């Protein structure tokens, strides 16, 4: 297995596809997706465009769907939800499909959607993503951070590093064999430096600061928990993710 990390969708190559691609948006889209499926959501369907989301979801019974829209960290008017994982209780999401559009996370998923295996990972389900890689042994794996509107995000790179670090430890592979690009080495170092202080790291991050300004302290604490959800959102048709199995 060779791992490649790309900090943003914009930095991801357009001339090849990997065997497996993992989108990471720790704050907060992929954390929310894992949370919804862990709480019994039927599926997640992602959109970069809010109008297309409204159009497609209109074909679903109102009690079988939830519409989540986030822009700039805030809930979009007229949508059922923004992008807080803490709003996604079992009572609300069980049996329903989440139609979601966020500033960056859903764009990252769309950017990699032609890969044969597409996963959504965050710190909350890091182990589930790693277990998938260890079981399936895809040859070329991309981990794509969502960033913020084309720029680097500390929290996504730290999570990519956490995935790479765990694969490295569990396979005893030498770093230079596993690392497909320099970003992997940098991301592992970032994770190692902050692994016991993730909330503090998120407070340093520009998007963490944006969420704090919006009052999302509890979201940040929730998103910093590692390996608390044993679920892996995996794409079953373009733009639609479900739990494997
Ligand atoms: O950028 C995104 O896709 C979102 O995750 C941003 S937010 O955390 O919902 O503000």
C-alpha cells in the first residue's frame, strides 16, 4: 500500500485515480456523516450546490429525508440542519437520508467520487477507516483534506496523519515504503506532536477559530474524540454514502 495525502481538493491530481480515496473534513462534515450513519441514518447524499440538493431531495417523502446546508459555518436558511454533528440524534436521523451540502467537505467527496472505493473519515471513526485499509489492502490510497476554500486546514492534515500513523504502526511498514508523497511524513509529524492535545490544536486552526466565534465549542470537543464511532461511510453510488455491509 502507498499512501498519498493532499491537503485540499484543489491540490488533488486530476489525471489519475487511486484504488481508494478518503475524504477528511474533521470540522465538521465527515464527522457529521459518520455520526449520522452511527445513529441509524439511511444514507448520506452529498451536493456541492444547494439548489440541486433541494431539487433531488424533493422526490423523497418529508419524513424520510433531512436537508442539511452549511455555508461559512452557519446553517443555511430554510434547511432542517446546519452541519453540527451534535444535532444528529438517533431520534432525528434514524431511517432518514441526509441530503447535505457544506462549504468544503462535500466538494472534497465530489472531487474523489470516481475512485473505485470512496470513504469519509474523521478522528471519530479513524480506526474504522484504518481497519478498512488493512482488510482491503488497496494499492494506492489518497487521503484528501477538505481545507477551507482552497487553503490548508490543520485539523484535516492532522487526521490524515493519524490514519497514516496507525497504518504504519499496525503494518510495521517502513515510512519511506508507505509514504507516497512528502505530505504523509509532514502529516504524521503534525499528528504526533498534537495527538494528546487535539482540542488545543483545533483552537489554533483558522476554521476552529471561525467555529468558536459562532459558539460551537461543544462541536469542537466532539470532533476531537478519536475512534469513538465504529462506522465507515462508504460510497455505494456516486455521491451517496452508506455503512459498509
Ligand atoms: O467546510 C465544510 O464543509 C464544513 O465542514 C464547514 S463547518 O464546520 O460546517 O463550518
